């Protein structure tokens, strides 16, 4: 299921890149990015990942040529005034809201992929 979603997202990005550059003169198109090698990931998704899931996700990303992973919000200010923090923050008012160290998990998995 995740692989299908990832393939669908990549296909959409490729189609967008192809169709958006088709109307651009050749000289301008040659100066633009021709390869998608990065993606975003949001906390509502990665907050559920354990080590095995990070490994699986990183392997898929590596297979399709993803070199850059941009993590969405790592600290969310909730409507009730509390925070949800996905890294061990040193900011005083965020320390009590630590939920999960997504950054460390991501870095360890990425390092193991090298």
C-alpha cells in the first residue's frame, strides 16, 4: 500500500515536471531541475514508525533515487495550547511535550543506508 502511494506521488511529480516544462523554451528548460531526488515526510506519518518501518521506507526511497528527505513539522503547537515535539528539544517550554525522537531514528537509519 505504501509503495503504491509512493509510486503514485512520484508519478504525479514526474508528470508535473514533464507537463510544466513542455511550454518553456528549450534554453530555459535546460536550466531547470530534470530529476526529482528529494521528498517531504510529515509527522502524522513518521510518528508511527519503528526501526523496521524506517528501514523499509529508507530502502524504498533509496531504490527510487531519493537523496534528500525533508521532515515536516518537528514541533506542532496544538489548538489546546500544548505542543507535540518529535525530537528532544532543549527549549524550556517544549521539554515537557516530547513525544518521539523521529530525527534520531531517521539519522540512524539513513547512516546505515550509506
